[in-house]
């Protein structure tokens, strides 16, 4: 192993589990047989800053006001750079988690290029391919000479080939290229040469939210989605839904179990049950593996799950999930209104949701609801139905069938989503195009849903959920963020 590589993930989210992107880059290094080390900027920030500093940083990143937090992040970045230099790094692989990390990436890469101008940098990840002001973030960074190469699309083959010396590949763009190319989507994920590795990731930096007694590891079993929800940009990121066979996924679980003692997993896909055939196979292979390895008796998994009707999800599916170790599901409920959910193209009803919760109660599978308020066509009546839904399902809090609500606040009009693309037909006018928060718009066909009204509904939702004792993680952080957009948005009383 002569080549020396430092892998860095830029991923300001929650420092609860080792990032999948870091394990992916590590796996690519192992596949190419080069020497490497790993850093997660997020986990180091969480470790070296206080909770209030971290919350401030989170808001500043979201609001594109990173300059306010330079003094917080600079020492952490300098620490990483110091370790990169001591390692005699020849190449830095950077993964950018999302478009929100653009400024953080710029800050980090500027520091690196100033201190170590001769180290080559290759960046990838969803954030690099995201479009900002008509250009990919990769292009923005390359034009500032902050990186040497960037990969658009899946990095599996590109990364390994690059590490073996091939710098001319479709999807691999350099700062001198005038035109960008994208990696064609991989059809057979079972044949990918990169299997993630956690061997060199410091696991004690992570504090999982699932209250497990050992680290929770990320696992990717598919790419893309079988749905096309109106507010989601997944269809632009992945043109086709592709998945691994259940047996292939289970062989990766065994690898991580043998290498780092992994027992608990989060499946980081957009959904774990996109292919029912593969999902069923995964559950049945896991049951077999558990019967062979007593050390996997406590195996658990969780992930995002789409609700379907009882014909598509018969009771046996829930029984098999439970036997395999399904611990919890995050389900995109979004709203309590069937009418509004139909507008969002979610393709399930409250009746399907009732059935789903009954089954989960029976087989002891916990659920996190994913919700938001203020979708462009939400009426007061739709919103009332969301509040009623909280009352209707409160009974499921008692036995942990519902364990919390990941409430993302008010609807943001993200570029590359069906709602954004059809905004003129819907009647939406963007008030401030440069608005980093994507919340400043008005629907002329639903004019009473002003931004103020949306925020008031958000607060009303949170208040009701708290009265009914639904846990809502990160509520304080979100309210701090809202008040930074405009202090008038958050009323000072109750
Ligand atoms: S919101 Fe979830 S289910 Fe809907 S398209 Fe996006 S990833 Fe798929």
C-alpha cells in the first residue's frame, strides 16, 4: 500500500452514527488496496463544541450564514488538516452530504488548499451533484480551484479506478473540463466493487438515538425510490430504482459483524421495502443467519418504509420483519388529510395507515412518523385533520407502536421536485429566489396560506403533539433556526 488517502465526510446533521459516506470511501480504498484514514467533520464538531454551539452552527449552515460560526469550526478543521499532513496524505477524498453543506465545503476546502496546496482532492456525494444557481456544487468548487476532481453520480467504479490510477472516466470531472459528465446509473448493485468498511472509523464518537448499547451502523440496500412524491427530489437524483438482493445485503451484515462486532443497523435507503421480493428475501436470510450466529441474536434494523394497503403488505410480512429483527420504521405520513396526501402523490390512505399501525402493534415494531405542515395546497381543514390524527393515534404511544415524530417543520419548495417544476400550474410564486431556506413562496390559489400562517400552524402542531406527549426530537434547534430567519416568526409566549 503506497498511496496515502484521507477520507473526509462533510455532513452536518446528527452525530448519532458513523456516516455511510465515510464507510463507503473506506471500502473503496480497501478495494483499491491503498492506505487510508477517516474523518467525519460532523462528529468532530459534535465532539469539540457545546450543544448550543452545535445548534448555532446547524442554523448558520442552513441559513447560509456560516461566517457567523467561523470561530467555532475553524479549530476543528485545523485539527483535521493537521492529521491529514501528519499522515503524508497524497489524495483527499471528500463526500458532501447535501446542498446545505456548500458553504461548509467551501470553507473546509479553502483551508486545505491554503495549507496543503499540493494534495490532490476528489469530491463526490449528493451535495456535489446538487444544483445551485444553475450549476452543480462540484462545478462551483472546481471553478474556485478548491478541488481537482469531482464525481457526479455513483462513485463505486469511479473511485476504485481512480485510486488505481485511471483519471479519465465518464462521470469524473476535473477543474479544467468545460463540460460535465455523469456516471450512468449502475444496474446491478450486487456487482459493485465497493463494500463499505467501518474498520478505521472511530466508533466512540457516535451516540445513537436508538438507545442501543453499541454503535448503530448504516447500510445501503437500494438506490432511488418507487414513489414520486411531489415535494421530493429523489427522482432527479436517481432516475431508476435499483436494489440489492436480500442475500447480498445479509452477506454485508455478516462482514461488519465479523470485522467490528456490528449488531445494530440503520438502512439508509429512501425506503427499505421498495422491492418486496428483495425485502422478503432479506428478512428470511436474516432469520437463517441469526440461527447460525448466537452473537447476532440481538440483531436489529430500522429504516424508512412506505405504507401500502393490506393486499400488498399481508400480515406475514410484518411477522417476518419482526422475526428478522426489525426494530423501528420511519414512515412518511406527512399529513392526516387523505386529500392532501393525494395531492402529494403519496399513494396511501388513512385506512392503510390504520392497518399498518395495527400490524406494527401486534408484531412490536416501533414507528417514527415523518411530518411537515404548510404544503402548498394545504387548507385549514387539511391541517385540522392532521391535528385529529395526533389524537386518533395517541393510543399507540402507550405501547411504543409510535415512538416519536420527526417533524421537519414547514414545507420548503426544493428545486428539482415535481412541485417546484409545476409551480406555475399550481399557482406558486417564489418571493425570494435567493432564499436559502426555500420557505418564502406564496400560492395564489391558496392565498390564506401565508408564511406567517404556515409557521403558526407549525407551532400549533408542535404544541398539540407535546400536549399529547409525542416526542419531537430537535424541536429547540428548529425553533432557534426559525427565529433566526425572522424573530417575529416565533411568538414569545407559550
Ligand atoms: S418522499 Fe420518500 S417515498 Fe416519497 S419519493 Fe421521496 S423518498 Fe420516495
